[in-house]
C-alpha cells in the first residue's frame, strides 16, 4: 500500500476556519431565529417554526444537486470544490443579514413570508459553500486515521463558530435593559448582532477558500469517462450512494439524531430563560461546558479511533449525548433536582452539558471521518469519487436538524399554550412543567433510535485497508 503524506496543520486550521464561519451562520439561525420571530416580533410559534422548515424542501433538492455537480465539475486550476467556495460568501452574508432585519409593520402574513423567503436564501447560499467544503475535507487525505485528524479540525472550527457566537453575543450584545428582563428580548440587539456576525462570516468563509487552494493539485479530478453534470446521471449518483449499506445506516442514524439536535436547539433559549430562569450572563457561561466537551473530542477522538472501531465510538457517544443534557431536566421533573435560585442549579446543568458536548463532538468527528472511508468503498464499486454526494446528506441534516426541530418545537409550544412575549418567572407552573417534558424526556428517544441505527455501520480499519490496497493497485495499472 502506498504511503500517505500528512495534511499540513496550516491547511487543517484554515479548513476549520471555514467550518467556524459556516456554523456562526447555522448556529445563529437555529439559536436565535425562532425566539426572535416569536417572542420579539410576535409571530405565532408554529409559524416561526414552520418558516425555516419549509426551506428544507429546497434543501432536499439543492444539497444533493450541489454534491453531484461538484463531484463532476472539472477545472485543472481550481479543482472540483474551490470555485463554489469562492463564490458563496457574498450571497451567504447578504441573506443572513436580511433574515434578521425584516421591515417594520409587515403584519403577521408579511412577516411569515419574509421569514420563508430569507430562510430559503440563507440555506441555499450555505449549500453553495457547505457541500463543497465538506467534500474537500473528505478528499484531503486517503489515510484511515489522518481523516479523523482533518475532521477533528473541522469539528473544533464548528465549535468555535457556535460557541463564539453564543458567548460573545450574550456577553456584549444581548444585554438586559430597563425595559427587558432578558437581553435576548431586546429588539435592537438583533440588528447589531447581524451586522457583526455577517462581517465575521464573510472573512471566515473567504479565508478558508483562499488559503487552502494550494491543496488543489493533490486532489482527485473526475475520470475521463465521467460525464459533466446532467440530470440523468444525477439520479444515478443518488442510486450509487443509497446502494451502500454502510452509508444508509449512517444516514438514518443522522436523521434521528438530527431531530434531537434540532428540538433541543429550538428549546434552548426557552429552557434557559423560562425553565431555569438564568440571566444572559449565566447562559453565556454555558459555553465553558462546551469548551471542555469539544476540546475532549478534538484531542482524543483520533486516538480513540486507533483503539476502537469507529462504529463503537459513534454508538456510545450518541448514547452519551442522548442523556447528557437531558438528565438535570428529568431530575427536576421528578423532584430530585434543586429549585431555581439554589447555588447548585447552574453547576449541575454545566456538568451534564460537558457530557453531552463531549458525546456530540465525538459523533461529529467520527461520522465525518467514516463518510470519507465510504467514498473509497464506493470508488471501488463504481469507479467514481463521490465525496460531494456523500457529504451533501451531512450538510442537509446540519440544516435540517435546526429547521425540522424548530418546527416540531414551535408546534409543541403552541400545544402547551406557551405565551408570546412572556416574562421570565411569570409563566404558569404547569406550562413550565410541560416545557421541560417536551425538551428532555421526549428528545432522548430519537437520539437512542439513532444510536441503534449507527450500530449497523460495518466498515472498519481492516476492511478499509483492503479497499485502499485495491484502489492503489488500480491506480498503478497502465491506462489502455
């Protein structure tokens, strides 16, 4: 088997910077948008959740289209992925800014239409960057373990973007005023946040695309017998990835995990503000639990992959995430957790959040690394590199978890009659209890189903070594 050259750390850092910028946008959209449209602008919760979900219909088409198109794209100078990564930053930041700045006095219908239109534009623009970016990461290395290292940098970039948006916005932008008990309810703060975030997103996306282009000569190009993109072959490309048993199990596991991720993300602000009654400073400090969890994943996941199969790592980290963040809520509902105002409430929430964050960090790195291994398996079977198609599902669910979960959460909030523009500490106790029920006991179930599905993945180090050997032998054969 040929020797593998390690990807330079500099390249991994800039690759991770792209993930950072992507997830400032994705996290901000998922974390703020429902609360903003529902509690600040007054849009009913179901509509505030439905708007981003309708954008999924477009995502379901554009993500695999982008994957197939970039897989078949030819450019000796710019490669298969970088042209799209260089084009995308401007439409991403423009649509991101406008979704947070609707015109005044639109009314319920106008506000709902604005949310739908710019939700679609945000997600479509992100597809233009997100799919090629992840596919680029998947093809940077051919080594089973080196791929885990590359994806660890992607994961830490994801965390820096999400946690940075969370911490700095709550510490320095969403600050409570005399008229608002929570800074997250201050309307003007959302405009300031959207401007600052848009600038950071633009430069992060562009820096990643520009400063990783030196890797283009080392990347795969479509074979001569692979036709340019066309719709007939597009459906054939979908069929090829869905005929891979390992891929289908990862895909289904990710689907159920995404439901849990999305619901918890949508309920996050409601739980922190109304269930736990934390002020914005304490909510911002939850980021320190995430730091510990994600740093643990960054440092130890590649090492764990040298000891255990990726499948086992994925399954047990999914179980850890399922129960991590949910346990303090479940204990409170059962009467075994301190009441609000007790000094042990926040440290306990912080501790369990570390467990959940570590589990999620390890899942992300492991699944992304496994998808690169599946790309090798599909090349053996079909003679075609399909990182774009394979990672398009990952990008779709990264957006779907927020949108689908936000819709389910919005419906749930209306079912439990959670009030619009509610005041912390003044919501009926029965409503708060129901909020806790739909946030935690309910969201454990999809994640556990996902863990069971992940157990169907069967591609290990020994099998992958055989795949790489066969690919190396094919590349060594003379063309004729």
